[in-house]
C-alpha cells in the first residue's frame, strides 16, 4: 500500500490484481498530485474504505475474489456517494452498459487513455466537492469517517424537500448541521429561522411560531407575523422539539399537513412554504410511549433521521477542533496563543466530554483567556476541564431543573394535595399530573 504525504490532495483508492500496472499507475497518479492508496484485492479495498477517507475508487473489473462489480455493490452499501470508476482489459459494450446501469460512475478500457482517465477523475472529484468538502458545511470541522458519512447523507437529503429529524446528545452540533443543510438546499437564498421549543412558555411559543393578530391578547398592540412567515420560502429549525407542549403539537401537525397557519386571535388562514428541520436530545420513542409526543407528528417530522455522534465517539476530531477553536478564540481576542502543549492535548484527548463540542468550545475559551504564554500548558486545561465538569446546562436543562424544584416545593407546601398545588401554580389538575409524571413525582411522597 502506498500513500503520498499531501493531506490536501484528493485520495484515490486504486484496486488491481496486476502488480506491475498497480505500481505504474500509482507513480503516475501520485505525480499528478493524488494521494494514492494502492491495493491488489477487493476485500482489502473494503477495509481501507471502512477505516480511511477516500474521494474516488479506480478498480479493475476482472479480479479474483471480489470482482469490480461486486466490489462496487459492497461500496454502495457502505458509502453510496463514493464515485467508482471501473477499468478492464476485457472491455465490451455489455460490460459498460451493465456497469453504468448499476450506478458505476465511469467505465474505461485498458490500455488506459490518460486524457479520458483524468477527465473522468476530475468529473468524479468535482461531484464530490459539492458534498462534505463544499462551502455549505465549512463551519463543521471534522476528519471523522462517521461525520463525513453523515455530511454526505446530509448533503444528498438537503436537495430534497423532506422533513429531517436531527438527534443526538446536547452539544453535538445539531443546529450547526441544520444551518449547513439549509445552505446546501435549493432554499439557501431564503431565510433560515431557528427557535428553541423548550425556551418559551406555551402561549409565547404559539405566538412566536404562528404569529398573532392585533389585540389577540393583553399587550398585543400590533400584529406579529411569527416565525413560519419569517421563514417563508426557507427553512424553519425547531430545536428541542421534544419539549413542545401537546396542544401546540396538534397545531403544528395541522400546519404541516395543510401548509397553512392561523395566527393567534385571527380567523384567517395564511399560506406557508417552509422546509422543517427539527432536533432533540430526547428519545422520542420513549416520549411517545409516555404520552408526551404525538406519533403522527413524529412520523411527519422524522421522514429522515440523522444522529450526530458524541465528541467521544468522534475523538479523532478533538485535535483539529481544539486547534481551530484555539485560532478562532485567539484571533477574536487579539492574543498571541498558538497551540496546546503535548501533555495539554493529551488531557483533551482522554477526557470523556459529557458536554460534547459545546463543552470543548468553553474549555478552549477559558484556556485562551487565562494563558500567559503562546503555548497553553496542561495545568490550564486541567483547570478548565475541572470547572466545566459541572457542564453548563442548556436553557431546556435549566428550565427542567427549576421546574422540578418548583414542583417539589409546591407539593411540600400543600402536603401532596395535587388540587391545591395546581391552584397555586395557576394550572389545572390534569396539567399538574402531567408535570408530576414528567418529573417522576408522586403526591404520596409529600404527605
């Protein structure tokens, strides 16, 4: 196996059982600036694709074991977006037709015409550039194979006007991916509008989403269009959709089905044209089972699901993320900080990162703020990790924690009398029981 050292070069996986041709082609393609990985059998090619980033595959058709078409079928199952070019000394119209019908990117006969080969490689790589390497996702820094596959999927899905549910732990970058998908979509020149469904009380959330008429409620001194109209023609990102109250879930479902909304206090419906991307850190299957999330809305939102890995699951990204965040922070604050010491980077690599990328951002910011030298020492990273171990909660997490404390205090005050607790909270008894169930509280425990 041969590789060049240029990290910026496109990586070409060359597969051929003819060792002399393999050496010759490797040298020629390396001379043209490619990073070449050369293997002599299909099974080894699959191991490379599973463990390394590859931009294009150039494979012989006739090989012992996995032939070129069988190898292509395996590649499709692993990375359907990866362009595969087949070459053969046994070229025929039938072979070419069969290969292209199966979705092979291109077909070349031996001896190879290098002008044709270069043209086909350029075409394959320019198609790949519109995927995870394009400007649409320039704010997502990764070398993780899993993340690159997610970005490839996200780019393809972005072209289709379907609803996407992004799942994953808090701090994994769901909103960043949603913004990137909007940029990759035909709606990129229209607005991207985001709202956290767990950050507002129900009445305000309804008004924010659907708008309200003048005089709809006390303080509504003028009409408000709402975020559906603000995002018209573009993308509406509903973050923490799992926290949306049930009554609003009904209204959202109706809006998505009818492509119309009715502002609060209005008798008129308004046409909408938005693409919905939503996200949650919750397990919506559990929420549906517990009666907190509507199944029909779930299937409407979850046409496609993309799960973002935790930072620990993509630990190979920690060094490049840390360096990029360090440069951004140093530039922003105008300070001369250039890198982490080796033992400081080792500490970053071995932490379990419960707060994911969001926590890494905070740790890097703190290190840049406190360092007095261009190289960040290990003791500052240790200090920043220690202070962030009580990971700063999201707004939703903080609200849930407050809600739990508030309910406990209410139930203690009323000695477990749910009716009285509901009155003090300004909610009805049914709502109070739902809140108690959400926080796993039993009235009998307070009597």
